[in-house]
């Protein structure tokens, strides 16, 4: 049987392509939102078949090339989310097939590489009380990274679909619990960062009793490489960090009460 036999009777290829894109979007939504693991597996299999059918349709009828639905979604995210756009433009490779976990991983790694450095005593000089709060963020962030790494390891086991995995159902349930725990932990962390940064920015603009070097320029050693905050003042860095945390919170979309201390 020819690979295009199932396409011979299509009268309007452009209309069929548009229909396929709508159906693919619906199944992608199911994969992202369902808590029913069996339904999620069925939706993934259907998505695989639909995408294969879409590629054959474009080849057979020589349709005008256009971005697949996944690429359209990513393009919209680049435009609507400032920092995610920066991260994706750097050509970071996807490491996890779960799109939500993958993007949260990208956010956390960017924060680790670009923002966590200003939490050092050398970069951000604060009064005693706020120094303690600043130092506590290091451990909180490391705890969040640990949850992320554990989830990545569990996802790798599930996605590899190794033969003889009699406990695969339980592992998928565990993945769902770990994913929710990571999301809630990240939401709490970044809500705290928003409040911390906003308080310090307000202090710098008023009397500067809490942050003692708000107008100091941030510089990095040559060995530290090119950094996002290079040349920014402490105040500017805190404002950028607040904006970054706000974007992460918007992406996570967790109800406000999860973010409360």
C-alpha cells in the first residue's frame, strides 16, 4: 500500500490541513491538562498519528509550507514572554518531552545562571535582617532544583518505556505528584522573590536603609563569562529579577493561596 493511499479522496487539501491543525491543538491540550494517565497515553498516540498524516498531506499536495502547531505555539510564547524568548533564542535544547516541565526547567536554569549570583554578599549588601532573608533564598532555590532533578530522573525512566517495567502505572502517578509538588514549590519561591525584590527597590527609591548599594554597577570577572546583568545597577537588577519572577508565576498559573508563605 502506497503511503499516500489514504489521501487520494481529499477534495480540499488546504481545508483538511486547517482541520488537522485544529484537532492537533485539541489533543495537545488534553495531553497538557488531563490527570487521567490512560487518556494522556491515548492522546499522545493520536497526536503521533495526526502529525504523521499532516506531513504526508503537505508532501502529496505540495502545500505552502507553514510552521507546525508546536512551532506556532513556541513563536507566540517568544513574543508574549520576554525572558522565555531570550532563553529560547539562545538555542537551548529541549531535554524533556513534557512541555510544561521542560519550560519550567529552562526558567529555573536561567535564574540559576543569571540572577542567583546577585544574592551573594559581595554583590548585594543589605542590612542584617534582609541579609538573613537573602541567604535563605540559596537553600530554597537548591531545594527547588533538587525537586526538578528528581522529576527529570523519574520522567526519563517513564519516557524510556523500558521493557519489563511492571510498575510503569505507579511511576506515572508518581510523576504527576512530583510535577505538582515542583510547580507549587517554584510558585512559592518566585512569589517570595517578587516581594523581596519589590521591597528593596522601594527602599532604594526612598532612603536606602535596607539595601546599602542600590546604585552600584554590577560587574563580573572575566572568568565568569558574559552575563545578563553585566553593567546594570543593583536597582535595575532587582527590577529585572522581579519581572522575571512575575513571568514565571504567570506561566505556572497557580492560585494565589499556593504562593503565600
